[in-house]
């Protein structure tokens, strides 16, 4: 008798879509690419890497798909976000022909249908619009589709079930349950996801916001409901919890909650590829890219996550780390000292010359086959510095040297 396949919890990071919509903040296309590479290294199932219908994203999206095709950005899935309309589907595949994965979004709550669409669409029209979009996307080559029910947490359950059933019948692979305003609590989302999963029998994405400070709890509770109901769960996260208003579910916090909390530890399986040792690196890079410090008390990666001052706590931690530490700092990639240059520094920037440039790349042990190649990469690093408006990190410098054609494409925006 064949062993029943165990359902798992996967992660879809949406920093490059929802995170960059954080008011007053954003990421350069090179920084978005570096994040995709780091998410891949960390074993994240999918990155929602951008907006296929948005013109200034086109070169970046196509260049990242080129990197995926050559194996430099694999096996992570790169998914685009569009509205659940046939028009957006046509535009997406026209601009980004190699697109394989999509999330298609439309509002489902009475609040949104009445007060956002203002008569343009009614409840039947929403489903009709979504179904036509999903069918066209499948026809044009989409290999996997998630259908997003925006404001699902405020959507009447009977209508949400009708919507999800129609999406499944049209060819959708997952339903994204969007707690768009952070309205759910861990108890309400568990009950709603359980009913949705059991009645529709489709994999569930949990997309939660932190307006009430419960985003990690609601995300993992929703995932628990999906697994308990016999389907896979896909938790949407952002690095460092970036996102609109109060933010989204922090990637590292959610993984820690599942791996080490009393309810989840050893009982619910996460994606086998997850490598938590990359957490420290990715959190620091995104803090630098967004120019937003990591909160001192951030789970796992905050400066105080493993700091002990109280006499009782310090004594207990020194005797046995398990007295006051639930997990080891080493599992997050922490523990090595950080070296800060205090003497002469040669930096590759927008006005760099060839000698300083070669000095920088020499320290990174990057060799060029001839002067022509070196001059080409130098020019790209100059543009990259203008592009990011920050000193380039070592990882960014190495990426540009290894993938100059894709780097050029990523940084090219044609108004």
C-alpha cells in the first residue's frame, strides 16, 4: 500500500511585490535581483518578483527569467502579480513571454465590490472576470496560477467558497486568502481556512498583514488549518516584515515559529530546501537596500535576540544556552565577527577609475580575461552605483562581473 504523501508548508516571498509598495521606500532593480538570488539560496519556493504589466519592470523581469533559464536563478519559481483580468494576462505575456507562474488578484468582499468597483463589477462579474483571466493564462502557457481573493478575511464565506470553486474549475492551482487589512485573528483564520480547504480541496496561500500586530500568528494558524484539512499551505512573507502600512509576515519569524513553537515543532513539515543559515545575510542585505534598520528586538536577527544583561539570565545562559535561548544563533548564520575597515578603503562607484576598480575586484578574487572585459564591467559598476545610489555590496559586484549582460538589462529602463 502506497504511503500517503504528507502535505507541507512552503514559502512564497512577496518582498519584491508587496514589500516594495511600502510607502516612502523602494528597491532598485539590481537590489530586487540580489534578493531573488538570496531567496533561492535560502530555499524559498517562490519569489513574487514583480509586476509584468508595469513597463519599468519589463527588462528586470525578463533578465531574471534569463538567469533562471541559464541555471543561475533556480530552482526558485519567479511569479508575476497581475489583476485577474484577461487584459492584464495578455499584456503580461506580451511583455514577459517566458513567464510561467502567476498570481492573479481581484477583490471579493462586499466592502470592496460595492465601494471600490462602484458598479463596474458585481459579485457575479468578479467571478466571471477572474475565470476568463485564469483560462486565458493557462492557454498562453502559465504552468501554475494562484488566484488571490483580496480582502478574503472580510468576504462572506459562502461567496468565498463560490469564488474559490470557480477558480479551481478554471484551472487555478492555489487560492490566496488575503487578510488584506490584518482583520483576522489566529482563531478566525483557522476556522475560515479549514472550511475553505475542506470544501474546495485546493492548496491555500496565506497572505496576511500586520495592522493589528498578529501577522505571524495568523499566518501560521492559517497554514495549520490548511495542513490539518489535507492540502498544502503556502505562506506569503517579506524580508524583515516590510510591506504596506504595518507590514507583512516576516520571513525569518514565520520559519522560526514553525520550527520551534510548541504546536508546530516536529509536527508540521516545511519545505525541505529551507536553509535558515541564510537568514542573517538576507536580513542584513535587505536592511541595507531599504535603508531601514532591523529592530533591536526582531526575532532571530535583531541585535538583542541573543543578548543577556540581567544577572540571572546571563548566569543561566552561560550554564546552558537552553535556559534562556529557544534556538541557537548559529542556525541563523550568526556568530562570526563582522569586520569593519578603519583604514584606507577603495570603493567602486560611479566615478571609479580602472586602477581602483581592479583593486576592488582583486580583493574579491574576480579575474578578467582581458582589458576589454574589465572596462566593460567597470562601466556597468558605474551605472549600478548610479542605479542604486549606494556603495555596491560585494555580492552585487560579483553578480555584475559574472552576469554582465543580465546586469545591463536589469538596469535599463526605457521611458
